[in-house]
């Protein structure tokens, strides 16, 4: 029985769990410092983004751990989708939108977080592809053996 979990993905998730509180604290501290200088719509957008990223990241990391370690395809697919759709575009928005008056420390932590997310998208894709192919092969073999047992012997 072959282990299908991805070690690079698991290592990335492990380091991401420790990096996320650091990223969150720096982002909130810098948001607190630059909040009076921002326009009203950027204030609303940034507060909404912080709430959305915080909730999504907790769910995303849980799904990544469960999906990868327990080799569960639905959880790993949910992790991949949450990484690809809301998280990566939000971090890229925070990284490249100059209207947010980005500080250098903020840019540095966003680059690291975007690198984590980009690597996890790729690693999760390959892990998902490997898991799906292996589980499909196991299913076909099980069905073949079941049909073989039902046939009468000559």
C-alpha cells in the first residue's frame, strides 16, 4: 500500500501554520498605523480582507492537513480551491495595489505569503492528481476482483 501524501506540501503547510500568525500581526499593526491616511473605501476593503483571509486561512490549513495526511481527495480539493480562488488573488491584491500605501515590511511578508500560496497550489495539484489516479486504479482493481469472484469456474 503506497503512501500518497505529499511531503513537500506537508512541510509547506507546517511552516505556513507558524508563519500565518506572524503575517497577521504585521498586517494588522501596519493597517493600524496607516488607517487614518487611507480613503474610506480602502478602509472598508482592508478590514473586509483581513476578516476574510483570517477565516479562510484557518479552514484552508485544516483542509490541507486532513486532505494530505489522511489522503482524502475532497478535503485536499477544497484546500486547493480555497488556495487558488480567494487566498491567492487577495494576497496579490494586497501586494500590488499601490493605492494601499504599502510599507516595505508589509510588502516583504506579502511576498513570502504569496510564495507559500503559489507553492501550495502547485504541490496540491500534483498531490491531488496522484491521489485521484491511484484511488481510481484501486477502485478498478477492486471491481475487477469482485467480478472475477462472481464468474463460475470452468
